[in-house]
């Protein structure tokens, strides 16, 4: 069984780290470099950083900042935000980014994502899928830049994996973001049964029990944590934090015997 992973998912607004609730009201957290240094000491499995303002503001990735982050990061580093061209992918990889995460680009220019997976390999490209419930049932897939698709959630995930060739999906529940209410286990399970690529569950982690649940009870290969990685506890102040791996994972979720 593949080793299950746990990773901080950090949100960047172009100036500093922030944390949102249901993708709204970003709250200042701190400097990304300081956070990365702390996560190095805590030996986290991977690190995800998403620039949530780059695409809406129509600006490219902050390559200087990404270079600095990648040079400080002792674990695999994934970045998303503002990626618009195949050249952007290549430049990010040269800076030390292991996986490039794309969302809006999958909706507005999927041919660019397909070409990136062809040139650099699917395992180096992650598609982020932001989704929320529709009033009349089902889910709406969209991006913070306002792009949408008419495909249903499961069909969109199949499209990303089978047609574009991405190597991993980051499933991000908008409604659970920053709520500490637990992962969307039923939806993660449904998507896991429909696609063959690894899944990263994101949105809602509020306890070690939540992390264990998504890794043991669904096909998710990884759990991304946001609030738990930057706050002391729900309703308390900022503290760059990471739960001890030995308190979460055991043989049941893929640790070696």
C-alpha cells in the first residue's frame, strides 16, 4: 500500500500567508519563509502553497518569492497560482517546484495543461478542483477567478485525469474551507471510485480524528490541512503547527509494518 501523506496547504495573497473561511475573508497569518523553516523542523511530508490572488489579479507567479521558498524547503514543494503558459510550468520546475498545481487553466485553456503533462509528465502536474453544492443539487466546479464548467464534479475529475493526463487531484471543498468541520468523506469516496489517479483531500480538517477518517475511510492518498497548520486551535491565535505523524498514521493507513 502506498504511504499516506499529510501536508500543510498554505494560502498566499501576494504579500503574506493568509487563511480563509469558505474562500472568503482572508486573515493574515505571517511570512511564508518563517513558516517553511518551522515545517522543515517538523519534518512534514510535503508542502503546498497556493497564491489565491495571482490569477484573479491576472499576474504571473511571484517567481522571486517561489525561488526563495523552494530553496528553504527541505520537503517536496508544490505551488499553484497565476500559471498561464507551458513556459511557466518549466520555469517553476527549474526553481525547485516539484509539482505545479493548476485550477483555472484547466477550465479556460485545458490544451495548455495537456501539453504540460506531455512535456513534463503527469506526475508533476496537480489539478485543483474547487467545488461547492448547488442549490438544486449536485456540485458546481469553479475557480477563484470565476471560471466554471458545465461538467459535473465526477465527470470533470475524469476529464482531468483521463483527457488532460494530470497525475493527481487536489479536491478542495469550498464549503468546508476553514470550518474545522471535517472532510467531505462521501464526495471524496465517490471521486476515488471514478478515477485512478491519487487524491489529496482538502477543506475541513479540524482534528487528528478528521485526518485519520479521510485517510482510513476514503480512497484519498493524502490529507491537506489548512487551519490546523496555522492556528493553535479553533478560535485561537496563529501558531505555525503540524500534528505529530505518529499520532495519526499506523499500518491501517499505509505505514510500513
